[in-house]
């Protein structure tokens, strides 16, 4: 949520009502049921439906919701995307971070409609989800911009068979289709520059061509040492090797708890199409810029960091090159989001027995996972925002009533989102020592579940809450 609009939202209004206020299921009772199920599941995202539901009737209603053909994954997602677009409104730059995740449902033998997610030797069955998360350059997740969920119809073709297939028949075409979808949204948000950010799997020549045709901005990691138009050099890396280092940049490497110094190079290039296209499209060049960073002297025991990025946003100096490098580093947000969906919301444990029901369940949990992910990051983006932005009055009252938090949380002044997130993380095992890093999704999931259980008890004994 943008920090400008977050002040006006209050969780006591019902976050699910606010998030899904534009959903159109053709039945007001069905819409109210979806709001209630979303609230219940988000309170205890790691628990199955029967544990999050209030009673047997609520459990039955939740199962009927996911079995109802009028409740489609597309309708659930489109309602959330409408709210996501509102949160994007005042952001000058929005990063549309794409990635794919595989959901393994092999343990659920009775589930129908799944497809292979590995090779024949593994025989794992499940669903594939391709998500696009809208993120600010500062790292605040605004919502899910695009969502695809499908089951493969069979095992992937052999390498030779795959090579001769048209791109439209390949699974990798999802990158191009999602680019088009995001490009349409970009037209509606002329005040924002929407930039697709993706890893090496998106380095498909048809993706680059489509972006050039649509003028859709991107920053992606290169997978191939592509041929370039030049009288001297054949490929990107031949040209880079002849280029002098233009700057040095320092980057934190959180996964290795260290700081790295990297040499930076950048250049403008005209990319030549691969051989499979030259027979029919010999003149289809793609103009773009290459950003290359490499760690020349990594510490002992660490591999050298090296990235080659492609972008169609003009790079004329060191500053914009470093900026695009920073944008690419936000790609890890989509991995955190999928981790939240799998580990925090345990969607792979769901036993709804058909792929169609699971698709609806996953679509709803994409929104729930985004909200949990947003709560982690809103503390960093707007730490002084009121706690009511994310918590109900009963949840705030619960935290204030706990002896371990009373001294700090009952101090004078407003109760902020930063204080609330730290308190929830402490319930999940976060120690909150002076030099500890900020709490991440895992401890917040644990703490959120404990808070939900405590808040239910608090509501039962404190009049006027809940």
C-alpha cells in the first residue's frame, strides 16, 4: 500500500471488505461469504480450513465457496488488482516483478486435474503459478498485478521437439503474455513508469521484441551471450571485455552477511535475432542497454558475484546504471512472496481434491500472502503510520494487554505500525536485540498466528471488541 493512502485505511473496517469491494460474483451472500472466509484464513494462514473456521457451519460454507463455479480465480484476482492499481496511483515508478513457482500436491492422491511439475523419473504432480508482484523501488509490495495458475497436460517435449515449436505453444510464452498484460496496465497509469523485472528465464528474444513493439520497460537478467550488430565484436561479452570499467559500486549481500565491491560497465547494443528467427525475420534487431557488474576480489570462501542485465531504458551515465541495478535487486521480493505463499500459508497442504478448487484457493491466498508480506514491509516504508493501518482494535488491545509489552506499548504517544510489527514478531520468536536484523516473514507468520488466537480470547472477555 502506498504510504500516502495507507493513513486512510483502517483494519477494523474489515481488510477483506476493503480489498474485495469490487468483486462481482452475482450474489451478495456469496460475496459476504468470501469476505468472511478471507478474514478467517488470514488470521491463521498456516491452519487448514476447518481450524480457521468458527464452527461446523462456517467450515461447510468455506468448502462450498471454493466449490462454487461462480467464484472463479479470475474474479478473485481482478478485484484485488483493482485495489492494487489504486495503490500504484501516486507512485512515480512501479516494478512489476515476474516469476514462476511450482506447487507440489503429490501427497494428495485423490486430487484430480493436477499435472506433472518435474520429469518422468520424479513424477511429482501439482500446479504451476506465475505471479507478477507490484513493488516500489524502496521495496514496498503494492499487490499482485498478474496471476496465472495451470496444470500441465503432460511431460515436456524433448529438446529437439521443443526447439521447433512456435513460441506460442511453449510454456515460456507466459513471460510474453504477462508482459502484454502489464503493458496494458501501464497505459492506464501514465503517472507511473511500470518496469518489468525478471530473472534469466525471461531472456527470450520474443519477449525483447514484444517489449520493443509495445514500448514496455524492463530490467531483466541475461541468460544468453547474445550476438550483437557490430563490425568488430560478435557477442555481448566480447564487447564488454573490451570496455573499460566505468565505476565501482558497493552492494550489501544479505544472504552472505557481507558487503561486496563490484566493477560496473554499461553500453548500448543492437541485439541480433537468434538463428531460429533469422530465416523469416532477418531484420528484427532489438535496441537496448547492457549493465554488467562483477566482483573482482571476493573474500576467501565466497564465489565472485557477476550479473549481466538487459534493459530498454536509456543508460547515459553511472547513476541511472546503478539505479537499474538496484531495481533488479528487488526481484527477490517475488521469491519472498512465493515463500510466504508456500511456507507461511502452507497452500500445498490444502486437500480440496480438484485442481479447479485449488486454483480458487490459491488465488485467494495470493491476496492473503501479499497482505502478510506487506505488513512486514510497511514497517520499513512508513514506520510511524498508526497500527490501525494493519491491526484491528482487538489485536492492538491484545498486544497492549500482554505483560511483556506493557512497558513499551503503553508509553505515551500513538501506537505505530513499527511497534506493532516488532511485537508480533516477538510473539513468533524474534529477540529484538540491538544488533538484530529486522524481522522477516517467518517469525511474523508464527507471531501472527499466536496473536490471532489471543485476540479471539481477548474479544470474548473485553466488551465492545471484535
